[in-house]
């Protein structure tokens, strides 16, 4: 395996909201061109960890470096050209068109008072095609269904053309067809173009099918951090999620799949 | 079901003709309205004569009007009032649009944070002091007290809301409501103290442009026009902030700084408007709404359009009460009386279009 460039390096990270600790002693590294899954039960600190990586929250202690430079030494604009976020919730009260919203992803690349350049327009068109929303482009976003809206938000993040994409349960509102289609698109970008993805995912089978590595959070700490092939065990599922399950490894496919025991 | 979305402007990609054309049209309408309004009233002056008087005054010549009183009527009586009305209308509409964009709430208006109550309290205080013979002259103290009252309210609302670092819109709106409620009680107490002379306070609160001078024009213009350009500078950030604060931050916008700066700017604009004219409702709510329906939500077009549209609307309303109605009714009452039903009509039509 080739040595990959290290993007994020997180050391002894702690965070708390007021007096409630949310994350403790988090240390890990993220490398370029990999698809990372972030899993854990509700309230285990996944979204907070993603916000810390996006620098929309500041750590209480510990350090986060991005490309050997402290994350808080980057300006917002610099970060916006490098990291894109697809949030969990998105709503809009104003009647912007789908195309306008996707174009907003180009905001950090377009100087104030300038019009978008041809390559900005091209990035928007490509992102909309990728997310299969070109036919919606002249509709106001407030008239879209939840799933359509989520694809718009995803297209906006793709149009941002960053080297890192952070997904906070970005496929939770989508039907299975679009979920798989989108995960495939992102997987291809990771494998072919060296995009780095960090995705908080609730659907463990989805994580198992598409991620390279998984970070597992349990009670504010990292419980495990390993390649997806050997991370899923009945033991882990019992410890982290308190569920009973069996792990199957299909022979033609190296990805493990989880069979929950519902009874 | 096929919905036809007629949406005239595409953000960013606009070829710059359509929005600029609409701004140009709005400017023409405003200019025409100013000239027409100047000619209307007890003394009828034709638009040609108005233009002639303005032109000769601009060149510094003695106007060669048919009637020697016309230049005085135009320059000293009507124009100051008309320009004040236009500036106040424009200012309130711009402030309304900014509040709506920042608070992500289409129902916000310039008075959402209680600025109007602060101004009203200040003005009532000045009036009651002059009734008791402590403060003279009232024409000077009322606008100054109103302005101070409005700014003090802003400080109060901000310090109440500051426990929430992100200044979320719910916290801000709630703080505004609380402070406004306290101030309303204060105004009620002052009204009670004013006893028989309470009508002075009530009339001030209902708003009026009677007897405005060039001093009013100048002081309003000095805040409203720089305010417009200042908010325009942040117009694109405001667009991005419609995505929500967290997402806007990840797109390179410092949301909480933009929010604070623009709240102060919009409040300043509101404060000066209220202090020269009293409380005029609806302009700040209806104009941004109406124009957003026509021009789309892009603040870079919406803000200047609101200035022009608000100016035209309030000038029109003021001209109706000044020149058409047998006796002047307070402008604030008139705008709400006309604006309210009109807004109901537009709103209903739009809801029907969305559900059909």
C-alpha cells in the first residue's frame, strides 16, 4: 500500500458544551484519498466531532492540524475552499432556485462583487448532473421533497470542489436507490480523484459496503479505529450499540454485512 | 401536476440586464412620483414647472416661475416633506429586508427587535417633559430622545440575547419582545401622566411628515443612504446565510459577525426613520415581501429595489393624506389601512398558486 499524505491529525482532543463533556481524549489521523466512516450510537459525539473538524466549533483542549498547520490558523475562506460539509438538517425559508443553492457552493471561490466564471458554472452543472437534479434546477428549493432537498445540498457541497467532504448523515432522508447511487458516486471520486470523505453513518451495512476505515465512538471516546474489513464483530455491535447480530462476509465481495437478530 | 414556476431572476447567472432594468424602472417611477407629488396639493403646480423650478435652483438661478410663490412652496414646504417621506420609506424597507434575511424569518420587520418601542418611549418622555415645562424645544428634543431610546433598546436587546453566543434568531426575537413589552408599559405610564394632553403622544406615535424641513432630509439621508450601501456590501453573505448559520460558516462567511454588524446597521436606519417620522408600520414588512415575490430573494437586487420601492410607497401614501384626503390622517394608520388588505390579497393569491 502506498503511503498517503496525512491531512488531519487530531491529538488529545476534548470538547464540552458548557459543563457537559461531549468528547474526551480523541486522537486519530486522516489520510488523503480514503473514505472514513464515523459510527456510534445517538449522542456519542459524531456531529460534534465533525463540527470540530470543520472548525465551526473550537476544541476545549488538544489540537487539530490540517496539513501540518493548526486548523484555527486557516481563515474561514481558506477552509471553505478545502472542506465541504453536507449537514444533517437543511431547511430554507426563502425561494431560492435549486440552481442558485448549488451555486452558493461556489461562494468561497468567487470574489466579492464578481460574477461566476465559466468554470464555476461548469462545476455547478456537473454537480447537478451527478446528483440527478438537473431537471429540478429552476424549481424553488422550498417546493422540493426531503430526498430531493438532500440531493441539492449534496450537489452544493460537490460544486464546492474541495479535497475533503464531510457528510453528517447525508443520506438519512434518501430512498435506497438514491442512497446507493450517491454513495457510489462518492466512492468513485475517492478512488479515482483522491477525494477524502469523512461520513457519519447510521446504517452500518452502508458503512461496511463503502468505507475504507471506520472510527467508532462510544461514550465520548474512540472505541475502535480500523479498516472496515476487520472492524465489525458481534462483540463490537454488542458493546457499542447493544444489539445482537451476526457478521457475514460474502466471498466474492470483501465487505462484511451485518445480520441483526431482531427477536 | 405540472407547476409552472415563473421566476424572473436567476441568482448569480443573471445576465445583469433584467435585474438592472427593474432597478432602473423603479428609479424612474420614484423620480416621477417625487415630481408629481411636488405638484400636488392646495396649489396645483404642473410637473413641467416643478422641473423648471428644480432645474433653476440646481443651477443657482432665480426661478422664473409663473407664480412667484411657487418656488417657495416647492423648495421650502413640499420638497423637504416629500424627500423625508421617501427616505424614511426606503430606509424602513431596506431595514425590513435585512431583518428578514438575518433572522431567517419572512415575518420580521424593522420593529421586530423592539426598536419602535424604544423610540416611542424616548419620544413620549420628551413630550411629557415638555408638557411639564422641563424640556424645550420639543421639535428638537423629540427626535433626539426617540433616537436615543431606539439605540438604548438595541443595546438592551443585545445584552439580553448575548448569553447565546450565536445570537440565534429565536433568542433575538424573544429578547426584542421582552424589552418591547417593558417599554410599552413605560409608555402607558407616561400617557397616564400626560393626562389631558395625551393626544400629543398618541399623534406622534401614529407617525406624520407634517412640517418636515431640510434638516430632517439631511439627517435621514446621512444615515439611510450610507446604510443602504453598507448593507449592499454584505448582500451576497446574506444570501449564503439563508442556508443556515452552520452551513454559511463552512462556506467562508463569518455569520455571527455579519449578523451583528448588519443588525446594528439596520437598527440605526430604523432608529433615524422612527425619530423623524414616528412609527410607520407595514412598509418594512410589505415591501421586501412584495419585491421578493417579483424579483426573487437575491439580496443584491432586493436591497436597492426595497429602497426604491419603499420610498415610492411611503411618498405615495403621504401624498394621498396630504393632497387628496379632505383632512390629514396619520400616515402610519394610512399605510396599515391600505397595506394590510393589499398584502392579504397578494398573500392569498400566492398561497392558491402554490397549492393548485
